[in-house]
C-alpha cells in the first residue's frame, strides 16, 4: 500500500488531500488480464511474476488494475493476493466456486443405517476436502458453511449469485425409503441452459469409485432450482445402505471424490476457455 499526499493551493487556500494507491506485486506468472471482471471476458494480456500493478477499482472479487505504465484491465483479486503456492494461473484458478455442504446445525439431514451418524457431518468433511484441492489450484472458494451451522436453503444460492460464482456444487448423501434399498451416486442439475454441461462434465470425471454411477438427472432441489449460476447437486451414495455408508465414512472415498470433482471443474473451465 502506498500513500500519496497531495497539497493543492486554490485561491490562496491550502487543501491537504490523501490519495490511497494500492500497489501490489504479482506473486506468480501468467495471471490473465481480462477486459471485464470475470473469466467470461476475453484475456488481453498476462502478468509476469514480480511485476507491479496498481488497483484502481474493485468489483465483486475482481480488481481493475493499471499495469505496464499505461495499460488497464481486470484480474482475479485472490490471485494477486495469493499466499499459497500456485505455479501459474489457469482458468480454474480464476474461477469463483461456491461449495455447499448440505444440511447443518438443526438440520441433520438423513441418518446412517446404524442411526448413529448424520448426513451433515459427511457433507462438510467432503466439501472441505474439495475446498483444499481447489485452493491449491488457485481457485477462489466460498463455503455456504464451514462448521455445524444452520443455513437456510434460500441463502445458499443467494451466496452464489451475490459473489457471481462460476460454479456452485451442493454435496449430499442419499437415503432410500428402506435400509439397503438404494446404492450409487447421482449428479443432479435443474437449469439445462446453465448447468447441464457442468453436470455432465463433473459426472464424467467421477471415475473408478467403488459405487455405481447412476448418471446425470434433472433434480427439483431449491439450492439448484433457485440458483442463477451454473449449479449442480451431488448425491454421493446412500447413507442408509451398509455398502455405501462404509465408503461414505471413509477418508479414502472422500479424497477420491474430491480429486475427481476438482479434475471435472478444471476440464469444465478449460473447455469454456477454448470455446
């Protein structure tokens, strides 16, 4: 941060003005400079590691900057402020992703087959693993909850809208009417125009899992129905089926899902960038 003090003399009077200039040093190579505040805007250049930029405006999670003396453009604010080790910027690293661990607080979700474990516990564990991997890739990740809080269904899609999220993923675990009746995982979307491509891409990357892939389905769930951003809901196994719950509670299964979701998101944004 640089503080510039300007002294103006007007009509014999003196006015002391403080002008704040945000001077930042680029922490990594190949950060895209875009025409507007979002990855949908065309890239007009890239920034080199160690170069200086000046922030002149902020919109949502993006900075409008002045760089190379007289050039202007927009960059993802979290990349300029990046503290974690990310080798280079990619379309995924420029994305804002909202992760929604289903249920929480007073809403426990479905119960496990032994009636001792709540769905909300495992949705949060899974979402946190996905967050860790996405942040390591440079993505800007927002969680609808980070602990055992009650969050209304309406507030979850609103968070994605307010932050102009590039993708919203809600994590859940299914429950059948009777124990051991259902098995497998399903990818749900609601809005075909905005979310079907995301759903298909993520689902196609959920590979090698010990549960059956039940495919992509239309789902009338509030968190994706009332969502203005590309959104999907993942039901990653039946919590009241013994076979499925064995995997749901396994860190190995959760890590496998987290890696696949991250790969799917990377492929989704790469495809968008090439269109």
